[in-house]
RNA sequence: GCCAUCGUAGCUCAGCAGGUAGAGUGGUUGAUUCGUAAUCAACAGGUCGCGAGUUCAAAUCUCGCCGAUGGCUCCA
C-alpha cells in the first residue's frame, strides 16, 4: 500500500495546486487536520496537508466510494426509473442500493460497459454547496435522497452535492477528481435489502462491486475471493466426509459423520482438560424442560417464537433448551452454599436448539441445533475480577494452540449511562427504603413494596462489574475497545475476536456478567453474617459453538487440520496385493498406538488411490511395497506431497509427538 | 419472515423451442499385481425435491409447498 505524502498549504489555495504534476494521476484527495477534502476545494487555513494517493487506505476508500457513484450514474442512465438510495464501502467492496426493476447478474456486462463509458469520458466530479431547500429541490424526484437530506442537514443550513456530467449525488465526499480515476472495477453480486434495513419498508436492489487502482490488484482480489469460496466449510466438509444435513427430515440440524465426530470429540476433550485445569466442573443437563423453566428464566417471553415448543397429549408443555444456563442453575439450586464455597463453576458441551428462521440458517455457522462450550460461574461480586482474569489468560493460549494465531482483539461492551432505563438496575425506594432490581424500559417503574415511584438508581453493581472487567483486561496488558451501549441489558461483557488465515475476523469467545438470571431464580449464598446474598453469574463460552468453530477451523486450515484434530491421521496403501499383509500390519501397529489410521487394500493403482483420498486430507499417506516390507519401514507422503522414509517405530513416535504437542504444521 | 437464484444417480454436472432421462466420477463384478494426483471392461444406480394444474404427452410450462445458497432482518 502506498504511503501518503506531506505538503504545506496556504489558506485559500486549492489543494490540487499542491499536487506535483508527476502525481496528478495518483493523488485523489487531501487531508488537513484530520479532515478529508476534494482536490478541487480550497484550503480553509494554512497548514500541513497529506496528499492521499489512490493506493493508500483512505485513497482506496475514496475510490470505492467514487466507483459506487459511477455505478449509480450508469444505472440511472440505463434504467431511467431507478431511484438511487445510498452506498457504502467495505474492506474491498462497495454496494449501492436502488429502488428499481429487478435485474440479474446477466445485466452486469451492459452496466459495466456503461460505467466504462462514463469513466472514459473522464467527467469532472464537482462539489457544489447548496442550502437545504435548494438540495431538496435538486432531488425532488428521489424521496430517498430527500430523506437523507432531511436527516443530515439542519433546517437553514447547507450541505454539498456532487455533479459528474448529468448525474448528481447528495454526498459529503470526498471523491476522486474525475470519473477517469475509476477505471479498474467489477460488479460482483446482487442482493436485496429493505429501505433503511426495515423489513416493513420497500425492497431495494443492492448491487455489490469492487474497484482497484490497477488490474493486478483486482485480479488478486478475485483470486482471494475464489480461494475463500473453495475453502467453504460446506465444500470441505463434504470432501472430508465430516457431516451431513438431512434437509427433508431435520432441517438445520447438523449430523456428524464419523470423521466429523472425531474433530468434535477432540475439541470437546481439549475443553474438558482446560475446564479441569481452571476449576470449571463438567456437568450434564437434559435437552427438554417443562416450559415453566423458560418462563422463569424469561426466555419464553422474549424468544418463544424462536424456540422448539411442544405439548404432550396429557397437556404438559415442554421446550427444547435454547440456552444452558437454566439447566446449570437447576444444578446449582440443589444445594445451599456458603460464601466460602463460591465460586461454583459449571461447564458443559451443551446442545441447544433455536428455531432460526428459514432464511437465517447457513451450514454449520447458523444451524438450529448446536453445541456450546458453555460455562456458568456463580460468583460473588468480588470474584468477578479473578474469574475474568483467569478466562482472559486461557483464551489466547487456546487459540494460539489450536489455530496458531496471535491475532486476537477484545471488545468491552458497557452500558450507556445516558439510558439506564434500558438496563436491569438496582433501585432504592426513597419512601420505604426497599432495594430491588428493575428494567425501567420494560417494567412498571415503581417500588414493589410500597408502590412509590420515587426511586433512586444505584449504579454500584454495574460500575463494579464493568470496572472489574476493565481491570482484568488492563492487568493482563490487553488492548481493547470499549463500546458504550453495547452491553446486554443484564450486564457488561467482553467479546473476543480471532482473525483467520483469510484475514476474516470471527467473534468466538464471550464473557458476560449477568445480574438477571440470579434474580429470576432467586439464587443466593450465605455470607459471613448469615445473610442471603445474590451471586452474579458469569456466562462464558470460549469456542462459541462447536459447529461454528469447526467451520472456522476448516476454512482457516483449508481442511488441513493439525494432526491431533485430523480425522484420518494415516492412510496406508500397499503397492500391490502382495503387500496387503504388510500394509495391514502397519495399519494395525498405528492403531494400537492410538493413531487414527486406515488401510486401503482395494483393487487399484497407487496413483488412483492417492488421487481419491487427497480430498479427505489425510495427514500422512503411507505407501508400502517390497522395499518397506523388507526393512520394516514406511514411505510417508505429507500434505505438501513430499515423501520421506521412516523406520516404523520412528514414524510412530514422530506422529505421537506431533499429536501430543498439538503441532500446527507437519513433522516434515 | 422478505428478495433473488437454485433443487436431475453417493458426488460433479448435462438435458429444458414439452415426446416419460444422460455423461464423468464413485459402487459392484471380472481382468490387471501395479512405487506416490485417474489400468481396462461389463453391470447395477434416478417416480428428475414434494403436490396440484395446463396438455394426447411435463425433468422441461404454471401455481402451491418443502429445502438449499447469496443478501436483508434476526442471532438470548
């Protein structure tokens, strides 16, 4: 990526006059005091400006943005009835929403041709400042633009409009100086959306595209895209024979075939190990509960449309668990606890069922039944810090071990103190002194004891929990971003994101503080002065869900999982029938050593067998014939198609070591 | 739930101006006994997602349903 260059500018001078002649085709905008300007604008003050090159991060964004406008320009020329709404830019792509007749990707060539045409004309992109009323007039035929103007421009004030040829756009800018700057672009896909993202409003057509400074970058982008497609976990899952879906009889429910069950079980076992080390005790809870528990937990009222609910012939109403916490709470409630017993920490590979709407499902990433590495810690308020630290210590090491990545980011979601009514808060009644909890936005705002509405909010619990999460992050020196207003209504939380091999961010782990459930279930422990005290629940998941995590791992590793997770660790092929027995004995020896091995004594050539087994991504393919059988050795082929000879015992120990160390790469 | 596209053999896909299905691969059997990405041959495999309609005739056209994919919304 290009770096931007610094220049001095005087007040009132046009930015474009500062651009060196040799750079005219490369510079798209200027930045002064953190604000971006079009090159055609004049500087409001004297200062140092940064010239934004088309290849820089900001430049790319401007390019994508301008490409979106180029698309809209082409669309209105080709489809005069089309009403452009709004555009947006992502990492490498842009989209533009239109209210227009349905089109398909078959129309792309024509649209792209029109875009090219406009680009070739190299129309100047001009900025015009107009008063609000004038702007509304300019866009009188487009209610979307008018809405946008009304939303963004105060009455009596002014804003900018951009003009390229006959096309005008209400926009803040900046843009590239002329349409000719957008010369390498491609339309990618089409989808639909609703105006303002509101399902009740009219449907819009969203067209996605991309643009780059040069052809090479576009080509690379398309290759990366294709690679990501090839790595789709559904495709890899089929090639490796990991799982299947029975769309007719159990839509949205993943079924693990033996190979997939291996991966799942290895991950579960690893989590069990980690839980044991950090004091999270394994429990097990049932899958079906009478609906009273979901009514008590509050899930019923909020999520009943998204739950699997059923009534038996005798009238009993049940629901499949959409969450594991009530089950863990039920276990917690079997006993009475002293403050000395706390924390009580339960964990379970807990399968939950959520009736995701038909369009919301997707492979393993969004199934209707999935298993969470769920944990619920029942803790004293003063234990939040320690428990959070302990989780935050373990989480990065887990992902380092499994995925080999250090690229982890942390989000701290806290309450929006301007709007305490959105959260479950402690209140003290000013007239009777009663203390209680209440979520003002969804409950009647009055004292449950005397009915007074003179209530005093008490932020202590929230402040304390938030401070503990913050301190936990700080004490480990972890960088994090704080998001006010993003907390759940029942408590603050920390989310952990991992970047995969394709550069995508995934939210995996979560640590949530919950003040709500303990109240719903009237949980308590006995403190040192013999009083009942409400514990706080810490919800935690590290992988998130096994299904989603497996999908992420498959795409991250392109199916070539670390050996300990690999379903077929060794695949033995004899050179001919004459060596079937030797091949069998190798296979047997590997299996006896706990290595997942298979032997292929079917009729066929080695080449063919290798060809057919490769998509299954066995870690090591072992070919044996005369040479090996006479020297008790194996010829081993790794996933990079390199081969190497090993004595049998040596190979076994190499493999066992690789498994034990959970190595990311192969032994050779 | 909404919009778009799609649903043909275990898998990948062809057939769709309407005339009741075809390839490759996998499977089985036989021949071959083979040194690291497809040995040869024969055979078996499908009520063309489900249901209705139009028609003498539907995989093909129409409608409804069920599913899948990409988005939107949602994601405790």
